[in-house]
């Protein structure tokens, strides 16, 4: 599907589960690929980004078998044959597609191997800053050339070598940079330390622990002793809260709605979206919670309520950075002002998400002021349908499809194939939600991710 045509809905009573977590699926492909035996990864996200990472691992010798597949998308249950920490030289450049996470984490892994490799990506990824991983890796002795037209950008030519441990203080709070350095640190002799300026998502540390790799936490510093090899085990990926966020906002903003989202990851470094929506007045309950393979997960019940604007706290920003486009939509649907600042990182995501959000919100009649590091949205103005670009950015496409559910008239989002980057099947869920609105009957949204 290359565009979404969206109409307003009047009710939303449904139950759904979202595909597997993107951050964890990338890490599972890498960590299982390094493990000392076979690992079955369940509920793997069959999105373009994660499949590129899986195939990147295959390019360095990791074999895998698909045990289950989501038709039309790709593997959801995979048996990965870990290489006991020893990878093979790739025979050609490795395609990371659209994925900053894939490229940055792989850069750490590959910088420490005794071979040359090259990572490249699409136009968007080729314009995103890679200096943020090249700098710490160079401090460890790595030799990486950024060969892109834009300075400091991909393709990356990696001349692998033995690295030295380091203590690195990140200038920006980035889980990708932290994970890159920790993955490189696995191959060093001695202790590598990453100091975070603020808490970032901790999936790497948790997955390391699940696979028997010890890290130590001291305040915002993470220490890792090199030479550890992940111990093979199976891993189940919870649903992606960043994908659930679109439906959390839709249900929260629609009075009288009730939505149940099953088996979603509830790692506290990712749940600020729930805190923010609750602050705006949303009624969100965690109805079941459990923990599996080191990651908290549960079922969320969301009931619609009148929303009011809020201010995003600086410490929350890394926790909800990927949700800001859809939070901006919630803000436009709320009464009063919402202030989002300290979020300059949005400018170096798949698109400049400050500009793309501001453009699209304005095209629907939203009132928004743009800042270098964020935006201020004055909600409560009725949104009208419009024809909009996704700019090739999956989260922009999905956030504005949600806005379309609340607009007068029809909304068209163009160029929406990009949603496969993180949420294959989003279009199907969107159609199901819209059908329910005209049907008036409760509609069971198909559970598109089958896992056993
Ligand atoms: C990710 C970390 C975040 C996030 C990205 C996934 C990860 O980026 O925006 O979608 O999996 O580590 P930064 O760590 O660069 O902020």
C-alpha cells in the first residue's frame, strides 16, 4: 500500500497486539548470532530494518532458519546458530537500509573483528550522523572511514582490529551509541565503561544479562568486562510500545473508546509515553503484567477521555523520543498548550521530525510553533483532512494517519510503504479501526503477529 486514505472514526472498541519490538529484534539478531549455540527468537519483528540486521549477521557467517513467517512480511520465529563470538569476513558491502540502530550497533560489532567490512544505507540513513559512533570507537583504536557525500556519514568502511577498552562519556543520551560501544567492548581485554548523560533504553544490558553476559551499573555508568561470549538461549520479543503508541493516542483521544493492547513491552526506559498520556488525562491501566527473558511486558487497557496539554520533562525525552510525532498529534487534539523542548535529536532521525511534524500538523489546521529543539502546540483547533507526505518516515506516516482519524474530511498520507520499517501490517490495523467506526459493531482487530 502506497498511501493511506483516512476518515474520522466515531468509536474504537477493540483488542489488538502490535508486532515485536524493533530495538530488541535488532539486538536479538546480533547477540544470538554471537552466542555459543542455537537460539530461537520468537516474535521477531519482520520489518525491513530488522531483516537487514538479520541478513547483516548472515553476511558475517551467522546461519539462521525461519521457523515461522508472517505471510507477505517475513520471519517471526527464527533459529539462529550463534558463532561463539567468531564472525566471518563479509564478501560484499552490508545493506542497513533505513536503520540507524542497525548501522550504529553493527559498527561497534564489526570494528572489533579481524576483517574489513562496509556498511551502507538508503538516502535517509546516508545523511544521519555517524560521528557519534566513530568518535568513541576511534578512542578504542578503531579505524572507520565515513565515506558519504555528507561529512561523517555512511557508507562506513570499517578496518577491523583489536580494540582497547575505554571509558566514554556520551555527549548525547543515545542508546544506540551506548550499545555500539558495549558491543565493541565485548571483544576488548578489560573493562569498557559508558557514561550516560541521562537514562537511555537499556535493552542491550538486559539482553546481555539474559544471555549470561554480565554488566555492572553504577549511577548512569555501565561497565562491561570484555571476553564474555553470550550463552545460547531462547528469547521472546514483546510487542513494541513505540508501535502501540499510535493506538494508545487514538484510543486516549476518543471519548467512549476502549482498547486492549496485549503483550506489549513495558520496560521502564520506554514507558514515558504512558506517563505523558496519563498526565494529559488519558485513562490507561496495566491490566496484566509479567516479565519474560528479562523484559517487563503486559496488557494495556486504554479508555478515551478529554485530554489537556502538558509539558514534556527533559529527562523523559530519551525515553519517548520515537513517540514525539504521535504525542504532537495528541497535543493537537488536547485542550491547551503542550511544550516539547530539549528534543533536538528529533532533527537527526529518519527525517528532521521537528520540521516534518510541524509541516503536517499545520497542513491539517493545527497551531504549532517550531523551536530549534522542539515545538509548542496549542491544541483544541479542529483538524481538517489534508493531503500529506510521509517524507519516507515510518513514524510520520503512522502519526498522521492517527491524526486523520480525528479530522473533518479525508486525509491522505502519501508514500506509506515506509511503515514496513517498524510496523508491518499497520495499514491493515488502520483499515480495521476505520471499519469499526462505520460498522458500529465491536470489531476484533486481527492479531497480525503470531507467536508460539
Ligand atoms: C534506539 C534508540 C533510539 C531510538 C531508535 C532506536 C535503539 O535512538 O530513537 O529508534 O534501539 O537503541 P538513540 O539512541 O540514537 O536516541
